[in-house]
C-alpha cells in the first residue's frame, strides 16, 4: 500500500505529518509505503491513499482518488483512527 | 538543528493581531532582517493561505508560515512569534494559534532535521505545554535545545 502525504508547499506540514504517520504505521505493524508531495504535484501522482490536513484534502477531493484528512496533523490518536480502516 | 536556525533574537512576543496577515508579516520579520528571505516571500505565504485555506495552522495553537523556496527564500531560517491572544486564521477555533513558527528553506531537504525536531516537541504533550507557558526567549531556547530528534 502506498500513502501519499499532501500539503500546500510539500516541505513543511507534509514532512511533519509523514513523521507522525510513520510512527503510527510502526505501531500498527503496517508495511505501507509513505511519501509526501505538494498539492500541485500530488494531483498527478498515484497512490492508494492521499492523506493531509482537511483544507488541503478539500482541494484534492474530486472523486478520482481515495482521500482521508486529519484536523490535527500532530495528533497520532486521530491519525491512527483515520488510517486504520484503510489498512485492513 | 533547530537551535542553529532559530537564534534568540528571532523569538519575539506580541499581544495579538486583528488581521492574521499582519501576524504573518511580523512573524517573518526576523527572517527578513537576517536576509534569509525576500519581501515577496511573505506575500507568497499570504497568497497561499488566501488561495488554499489556513493549512498553515498544523495543530492546536501552532502555525508554520512558510512558502516554496523559489518564492524568495535565500537561506534556511526560522523565527517564532508568540502572541498572548490567538491569531485567527479563520472563524473556526481549529485555525487559531498563538505560536507562529515562520521558516524559510532553500530546497526540499536541508531543513528537515530542524522541522523533525519541532514536530517531536509539538507531539510531546508535557514539553509542548511548557512551550505554551514560556514567556521568555531564554526559556523557549532551553526547551528547544534539549529537544531530541
């Protein structure tokens, strides 16, 4: 499984969210692959799941890809709850 | 390391701002003074928020004003503006923040260690509470300096 972390510029919040996601995946013993990109690049990338902050994902959610969003990108409890259904 | 790009004089305090745009400008002022960014970099941050939304508020009370390297970043640098009343990036309380970590990066990689350290500090509840309560640059620097990656 490939998870694409998306943010506005591709170098700030996506990096921080990627860290939190990797922590959560480790906890869940998942071998999902994680990478990050800015909103513009992400639109032309393929992944099994696109994850980002709510405002970002709203810009990406056109029905052509699987998306999930979190309110607080530093909250591992929220990230875990959001990710778990997709990992099964 | 975070301490290398966030010197004491880049940590500043303010009461509050009626307009989030002014808060972003003031948060970037130390970067401008250090020559780490061009003035256009600040405009790029504001334009991004107006276009995409207040995504720069990454978690409760924390915003990270920044733009793409090509928007006018000359060096890796960070500044912290801590306000007494929250800066409102929208009417939604999820978009209110009192800690504004403005930063500039010259490529996609070189700032990563510092940002990772910042993320660890935010995810550590006890240390983050200390950061929220800190009232001096010295206290903040002490917290940052002792933050493991």
